[in-house]
C-alpha cells in the first residue's frame, strides 16, 4: 500500500488530510513536496479543473478532473501535462484538494463534505 492509498483511506473515512505529495505531473498547480489539504468530496459537485484524490485503474492520483459524465456518474482524471489517466466512478473519487501551501483552491471548499 502506497502513501496515496493510505491518504485515500483516511479521506474516504471522513478525515481532512494534509500531506506533501511528490512528483512533477501537477506543476505549476502543485509542486513536489508542497503541503496540500484534501477533504472528502461530493462527486456530484465536481467541475473540470478541480484537483481530486481518486483511484483510476488501481492507482491513486492527486490529479485534475478533465471531463465529466454526470449521467454515468464518472469523471475523467488527468495530470497537468496533458496525460489522461482514465475514467473513474464517483465511488472512487475520495477527496478534493482545498488548499496548496495554505492558499485555498477557488471553489473547492464548497464541494467538500
């Protein structure tokens, strides 16, 4: 179980979690080791451009919502460099990034549970 799997489990259980993800796939929105805050989310309220913690094909990502299919209750997840990770169901979207290094993400708090 990786670090993001553990974070996803805590968020799915209702906790707001702060952690420092690594990697460059979300630059400049999130840089490696910046402190992020992730809260449980109501997937019905998501919009393209939201940063979510979601499982796609067995892997947990902190990536962007790049498309929505509300009728099928699923979202498409992509990084900030143009790579599409794939589609995932609302039941596998665990949380929304509400802040990066203490700076609130616009509109994210209203989508948290």
